[in-house]
């Protein structure tokens, strides 16, 4: 990655571009003239330092916003074990209800168990077979002209 520091205008362009995905609009919002944005904004994205900054920010955003496999597996496990809590309306009598934290139901725990089991292929009708022998083709069909 280039160690060249971005100007404030370049950084603002990159941030706006990440938000909108529109090069021209991002350049205008960053303070570039409309005529520059219309004809030359593509040069900003091609700039090695700006591109590196955009790639770095997108990676940071991705890691903050998207659950990875480990997080999903931990969540499913916490539901299965009854550690995760949800909310539910609970009758208080006389037609009144309140919202309370409740443990997962048996159905929710079962669903989590099934999803974890699928991940580990614990109950599948398909079998994974590895064959490590050579395939031999036998040509035992005679010529059509011999009939």
C-alpha cells in the first residue's frame, strides 16, 4: 500500500464514493467542480493511494457489519444451549401484557441444533465418496457396419 497521505478532499471523495458508489457525485460532494467531476473523476478512483484507502475502508466495514462463520456458529450454539434470550409478550392477567426476556423455546433450540448438524453433515443421505483409482473405458461395442 502506498504510504502517501491523502488530502482532505481526496479522503472525502473516497468516503463519499464508498457511500454512494457514484464517482461523479462523490467528487462533487468532496468539493471538486462539476466539470472536473464529469470528465476526470475516474482518475481519482485510479489513484493508487485513494484506491488503497477505499479497499482498506471496505474491508473494515465488511468485518464490522457481516457475521463470519465463527460468529454464526457461536450464536447457534448459544441458542441451542439456552444462553441466548429473546423477547416475548407475557400475559399479566386482566388483558394486560408485558415484554419480557425469555429463553429459546424447544422449537428454536431444535432449529439451531438442526442448522449446526447440517454444518457438520451429521445427518445427510448423501455420502461423500473418494475414489482414487484410475478409470478404465472398455470399448466393447462393435462397429455399426458389422451388423
